[in-house]
């Protein structure tokens, strides 16, 4: 057994099959929709999320994971003999789970003052499988018996370099706390940009010019994706909401041109699809030098 337990949540869109052999627990994110509570992956799947979402979409009042859930996992990890727990979260300090996991940390320490369990809480500043790839790399190291400091070093390096290319048809601006970073991304020249294609790293972004509606827009997106993977040589994942056929065609063409397949071609989870629209496609990868990437 690994000495380190990795905990994340469904907002990272990480397919459970990718971490089935590792000590990773993916917690269900709870959505408050019109004062009814739904747990992602239990009460709904990415495929039927919009079936339970009434109009208007601002009836989603919050997304969260209760502190009690994190506290239970900390206690269970200690009782099972783990020495370390690393909580890897999607997004940054603005994400609502940041508050509840820290509440759970303080409760665990006060209730278990002699427990020999180190708890690290990390905000990835990334989204969807951008965070998921960080979790996957950490899980592999933990499985190999890596020291906690080595795992944390890898995570911090991944955070600096993990990059997303997001092609979205619209980005809703409700759920302010959960989606605040996205609001920054669509404010180009002080006005709302309805159809952005952006390259994102650590909540910083640049727009990638694509002629929307033109028949060559697919080729333009493909060219950006291929360039990014060729420059980085890294693992990558491709997510989609409603544009499944387009995403799978994109994945096939990227593989042909770069010489290796995606780690995953996956369905965007609820918060990703809600934030970047049902028509979003997202490429997640690790850039070789992010300052150079964002200056292009």
C-alpha cells in the first residue's frame, strides 16, 4: 500500500478507470439546484446533467463538498495506516470546496491532536482534466512509493505548466464564486466576448484567434492543438460536452500528427460543461515553458 492517499473531486473530470489501480478517492461534488441537492456521479452523470437542470440556469445556487465528507476521509486515511493525504482540487482559492476542506482540516487536527497524518491541500489553478492530469501524475508517484516531498514537487511543477486550450461557444457568468476565473478570461478589451477560444494557465489566458462560423474553424483549432502537443511532447487529454463527433475526429487527427494518443477522450463533467457551455471542447496538456506559451 502507498503511504500517500490522493483525494480529489469530480470537478477534475478524471475518469475513474485511469486511477483504478492507485490510492485515489474521487469525491462527488454536490450541486444545489433549485434547493434540491444532487451528487455528481451518483444522482446524475455528465450525459444527463442538463436533464436535471431547469431553466434558467442560474437556479444552480451552489456547488460544494461538505466539510464532514473531507473529515471522514481524513479519519479513514489515518485508521488505514496512511502517513500522508494530499487533497488536489480543481480551480483556485475562489472554488467553494477550498473553504470546506480547510474547515475539515482544522476539525481533524483539533479532534485528533496525536494523529500521525500529514495533510496537504493544493489548489491546482486548473480545470477539468487539467487538474485530472495533475492528480494522475501524483497518483503514479504515490503508487511507486515516492516520498511525499517528491510528490509535492511534481504537483507544483505540473501546476505551473498545465495548460488548457478551451474552445467554447459561450461562458455563463453566474455561479460567481465557482466560475470567477472564467469571467476574467472572457473580458477582452473591457467587453464580453461571446465565443472565446483561449489558452489558459494558472488563471491567466490569451485568446487564440479563430474565425468562428467559417468552415476552416475546425482546422484552425486542430492546428493550435497539434502545435501545443508537438512543442510539449507531454501527455494530453481531450474533453467535450455536446460535440462528441468533432472531439473524437480531433483526437484521431492529433494522434496521427503527433504520433501518440490522448490519455483520455472524455465527457466534460457538470461544472466544466456548465461553465464553458455544452458546445465546449477542451485540450489539457503540460506546456514546456508557460511564459513563452502565453506570450505568443
